[in-house]
C-alpha cells in the first residue's frame, strides 16, 4: 500500500514528504535545466523561489548577476515553464529582491540564521549561492545537517 502510494505521488511529480532537508529536482525537470542552469552553479531547487521571481530571472538572462546566461527562445520557454510550475509559496519565499535571489528570501535567511556571518565570505564558501560548499550532496537534493561539509557548522541544530 505504501509503495503504491509512493509510486502514485512520484507519478504526479509531488514531493514524497514536506521535509525541507530533501529537495531533489522534480521528476519532470527538462534535461536543459540541469544542463543550462547547472553549469555555473547548482541547478537550484525550483521550490525555493516564487514563480513570479523565476519569471523575472528568466526575463533577464542576458544580464544575469554580472554574467550572460542567454538561451534560445525555445529552451528558455521550457525551463521557464518548469520553474514557474514548481515555484514556491510567494509569502514563504518573500523578499527575494532585485535581481531575485533565493538566498535573500525570508525562508533562506531563517533556515541559515545559525551560520556566523563571516563564514559566507570564507574562502571555502565565497557566496551564499555556492550551496555545494556546505551541502556537498546538494545535487542529489540532500541538505540534511549530517551532510554539512564545514565541521564548525555541524551540531548546531536549530530546534
Ligand atoms: C554563465 C554562467 C551562468 C549560467 C549559465 C546561469 N547562471 Fe545563474 N548565476 C550566475 C552567477 C555568476 C550568479 C551569482 C552567484 C553569486 O552571487 O554568487 C548567478 C545567480 C543565480 C541566481 C541567484 C542565486 C542566489 O543568490 O540566490 C539564480 C536564481 C540563478 N542564477 C538562476 C539561474 C537559472 C534559472 C539559470 C538557467 C536559465 C542560470 N542561473 C544559469 C551564473 C550563471
Ligand atoms: C555557509 C554554508 C552554507 C551555504 C553556502 C548554504 N547552506 Fe544551506 N544550510 C547550512 C546550514 C548550517 C544549515 C542548517 C543545518 C541544520 O542544522 O539542519 C542549512 C540548511 C539548509 C536546508 C535545510 C533546511 C531544513 O529545514 O532542514 C536547505 C534546504 C538548505 N540549507 C538549502 C541551501 C541552498 C539551496 C543553498 C544555496 C543557495 C544553501 N543552503 C547554502 C549551511 C549552508
């Protein structure tokens, strides 16, 4: 019964649980997403930014955080539709700023409030957007405390 339910949820592209430490890419992710949006940084979990903010990101790819990430129109549309489909709750992921950053949202700030500010500039990290520096399993969607790479950040449970 449990297996059947899991299969059903998977088929529907729904997350198996609401656990925030497991954020694998949705099953309907077009291959272009990891290929095009995962080449300079992590292919970020779509759920961590609201749909309207993803649209803003996709509308300005030629001026992308100081880089040029322009795509042909068809690829941009496929990726944009996918991101909009899976974008997170606009209230929960408010305050993304301009240009939109998932690292600026209220949710991200709260989840990372135990990270001492100097650490964001540490040579091992350099930027909050460099998720894999602290979450080496991020590409597999794993953000659990046990997987945190920097020793000084483990055992800082925020319960
Ligand atoms: C040519 C390299 C490049 C490509 C390709 C690229 N990006 Fe980026 N992206 C960047 C850089 C550089 C930053 C700024 C990173 C930082 O602040 O450390 C960035 C930042 C971002 C951010 C904000 C991260 C934060 O701080 O929360 C988002 C969202 C984003 N990119 C989405 C995308 C999407 C979607 C695609 C594919 C359509 C994409 N990127 C493709 C280089 C790229
Ligand atoms: C400087 C290190 C660092 C960087 C960079 C970083 N994180 Fe984290 N992240 C942490 C720590 C520490 C926690 C809290 C772990 C804990 O105690 O459960 C955390 C928690 C999380 C969680 C789990 C929340 C939960 O409720 O279990 C997610 C999801 C997450 N981060 C996503 C990201 C994403 C996406 C990025 C990049 C855009 C990122 N993080 C960048 C250190 C970092």
